[in-house]
C-alpha cells in the first residue's frame, strides 16, 4: 500500500496509521445493527464516548435529549442515526469515518448533521471522510469529493479528489472528465425555473378536509381539502413524525379518517415506507404474480433495468438487503395497473445511482402511461426531478401535523424551505440546485425576496 501511494497525501496517512499515531472513529452504515451490539440505555452508550466534553452540545443539537433514558433497542431508526452520529462526533480522534449520515433523517436533521460535522472538521487538525447519497447535503458538506464507480458486486474504482462542484456536475452528466469514463448513458438535468403553471388534467380525486388522531392526546393530523389531477406527479415533503405516512394510509384505506370522508373508488398502488414482503418466495415469482407484463421487453426496459433487478431475480424476498427490497417494492408498485401510484420514501436505502435510475423510472412510467403519482421523500433532488406540484406538511412533529393542499412548485418550495430556513442557488453551468451557506450573501438576498428555490 505504501508503495502504491508513495508521493500522495495517503502515504503520510498510512505511515502514521502503521505507527499507531492516528486514532480513528467510525460511524457504521447500518445503524439498525447497533442494538445487537449494545445492550443498555442511550445515555450509557453516549457517556463512554464523551472524549471532548462536547456531548451535551451534540445531544441538544441533534435533539436526542428526550430518548436519553430509553433502551437502545427501543428507539426509532432516525433516533438511532442521530445517537450514532453523536457517539462518533463526541470522540477525540484524528480521523472520522462516517458511513452514510442521512438515512432515516428528514431535511432539517440532515442539515444539522452536516453542520456538526463541519464544525468539528474546523476545530483543530481533524479530517473526516463521509460516504453519502444525498447529493444536496454532500454538496453543502464536503471540501473535496471522490466518486466511486464500477460494477456493483464486481469491482469499484475510487477517483482522485475532485472539487465538489465539478465532481457532482460530472457525476450527474454521466461522464468523468479526468478519468475519461462514461458511467451512465444519459445525463441528469434539472429545470432551472419552476415548471410553468402546467396545464392540468381532469381532477382524479377531490378530497374534503380530513382529520385523524391516534388515541387520546396522541398525534393528530389535519388534512386540508385538495385536488389531485390526472397525470401529475405530486411531491410530498415535511419533517419526520408530521403525518405523511398517515396520510398515505388514509388514501389507501388502511386507516379511516375520524372526520371527513374519502372517495375510495380509486385503485391505488402503494409502496409503504416500511416494506413487508419477507415471504419465502423468489423475486421473479413475486413480480410475475403482479403483472403479466413481467419479462416483456417493455417491462424489462422500463422497470427491471433501471431498478437493477436482473441480478436479484432468483433470490428469495426474505434474503434481500434494504436497498434490494426497496427496488423490488418500487417495481411491484409500478407494475400494478392503478389510478394512483403512492410511493412512501422510495429513496431510502438506495445509492445515488439507484436514486437517479429509480427517479427516471417513476418519471418515465407516469409520462408514458398518463399515470398519477404521489411521492413522499426527503431527497430534495429526487423531489425536484419528479414533481409537477408539491404538497407541504407543517406542524409539530409527534404532536400534530397539517397537510396543505398541493401547490405549484415555486410556491410549495418557498413554503417548505422558509420553514426550514434554507435557500438554494443554481449552479451556473448546469442549473443544479445547491444549498446556500447559511448567512451567505445569496442566502440573505433570497430570504429578503422570499425566493427560496427558483431564484435567478
Ligand atoms: P411521517 O410519515 O411524516 O414521518 P407518520 O404519519 O408515520 O409521520 O407519524 C406521525 C405521528 O404519528 C408520529 O408521531 C408517530 O409516532 C405517530 N403514529 C404513527 N402511527 C401510529 C399508530 N398506529 N399509533 C399511534 N401513533 C402513531
Ligand atoms: Mg413516514
């Protein structure tokens, strides 16, 4: 290794590592495994890691104070992720390896994680390596970028460092300049301006005000009356615990509203947030039981290929990884014949390339079939690339939420991002949205003008 990296920055690092001069802290990718390795309360896990005396600050910033006295095996995925981040960032080491920071987190929690990582990297002689699939967050967070490409399951290549801006642009364009390497046949492009007030189709469903509570004094959701039009893709955004999945269940009929009534004539294809398809059945058998298009050249190009299903067709559903199960579930949903396709967090557990492919599969499917879709997600690039209009949730997570009627993208993004206090600018060359540094000139100007997303 030393020979291979002689003359590069890595040589220095590897030599120090050999000499035991470098201490490393690592946040594992699969936070759901932590309860298998640690038996105890959140507080006990965190106290062992408080090497810099910063633990209280991290606990408050990451809002995990309320779960400090809960058992590790009783907290949610989003809470585990934030506990794992706190545990890693509380350490006093030279090098931090953070293997995916955004799974299970909503946008504001992602921003907080990014900000804490940046603060720590500026404090003294510390370096961090972050693996991440949310490109907007990665863009905000990183100083330099390595792209890995290759053939999943076969080989991978890590590129030399690139500037973050160029690296992400090259990645989206599908072509790596320095490496002279095409990694995808087509480029991913963003529309710079809000889609023009799209000519709407016929209303697919007009729903009245709805109300749903879970028991006395627990969470309650108010849905403001609205309309979903034929052939549109509705993006749905809002913090965790605000009632997005509850709304999805109201639409599918899995839950009954306490007040208001929903027309349940609609045929809905539903991909739930938490996927339960763990039967001892092969993927190909499962998918061919859903559609008689299975295996047709149309189905292969539109669904199997972009969702990378070929390699897992012969596996059993109960042996699939999180990302594999997600892709099968998206395929199953899109393979149904339905009036409305309802996808709850399709980006979860997918890598960047799979997100990009899943996004274009959903987009292409809805366009080719004049289908209507509702997509709940936290990945702002995915929402931007997919949506014709936006439905925004607000309220107090875990207490009450309100689902606002869907709006045009510009108005929707402005409402949503004003609440989060985040503005986006456009990359000059590609039009790609980039999060403004909080307090930067652009950030202040755009807030003054009330243009959080589609500023020129
Ligand atoms: P989101 O999808 O926006 O993250 P959810 O609709 O899943 O939010 O949940 C909203 C709130 O309702 C959360 O506080 C959650 O804990 C609570 N909740 C969800 N399902 C139930 C249930 N079956 N019983 C009681 N509370 C629930
Ligand atoms: Mg949800």
